[in-house]
C-alpha cells in the first residue's frame, strides 16, 4: 500500500497539497487532532500564517504530540509558513509563536519586504533538470544555515547575495515558496522519495 501522508489542515493551503499527493497516487489524511497523527508515515506543513498555525496547534492539543512524532523521525515537508514551523529559530515572529526545531536554519518572516511581498521566479533546484516555478507569497527568508543542512536552491537578492529558498536536513524538506500552487509535482516527488 502507498504511504499515508498527513497534511496539517488547521489553517492555510492544505487542499492543494492533498491534491498533489493524490495526483502522485499517494494516500493523504488531513491532520487536525492528535488522533490523526497515529497512522501517518510523513507530514506536510502548508503555507498560511505561522502565528495562527502555532496557536491552533497548541489549542487543539496537537503541538506536543506532533513534536514528539517529528523528534522520532517522522519525515516532514514544510512550505512557507510550514518552513517557519519546522525551523529552529524564527526571526520577526510573535513572542508566543513556537516552532518544531527540526531543521537547523534561522528564518525571518516576511523577509522579502512589503513592496515585493509576492512574486514568481524560476528556480534552479539541485538535482532537478528544468527550473522549478517558484511562487512566493509573503515568504520567509533563510538567514543562517547550520552545517547539517543542504541548500538545494537559492534566489539572488538585489545586493547580489544568494538567499536559500529550498533546504533539506535528513528527511526534513523546507521551501520558502509554494510548490503546491503550481502543476509541478517534482518537489512533492522529491519529498516522497524520503518516505
Ligand atoms: N508570512 C507568513 C508567516 O509568517 C507565511 C506566508 C505563507 O505561508 N504564504 O507565517
């Protein structure tokens, strides 16, 4: 049987991830409560508002059980707000906002500023042939990357520096952008190859 992949569905763009998984022939389960975590083999944390997702995880009693499963090695893919949730340091966050400490990056919320809050650009991803369509919506930026982290793609900023936008540490994959809002399934496939 195909793996069962949870999609955290408390807030944000969960339906598009579920569709992408179904297109790839993988079973998906919307995760809203601690019980939903029991049978999943991996989880996707979608985009949305990390402050709200953090708050709803706590009020539904799901934060601690999910943290526990992640620390036991549950593979996870975090997109945008989901990247923030998996990071070990959140900059410009709310003081009561929590994250799961599963990837050794520090992430600044809304790092691309107000003027260019949302944009699209082609991204060269390490290991993929054709560029990937990057859809950025009030996206977080990765400011520091620990030694265990592989940077799989960057974008060039105005000052010509490179900002990581796709990173992996073991079976944790995170993107600043939204692959689920495109027809391109290659990053979901990349994640599933770790499951
Ligand atoms: N700015 C949002 C946050 O801080 C992330 C935006 C998104 O997920 N598209 O959580």
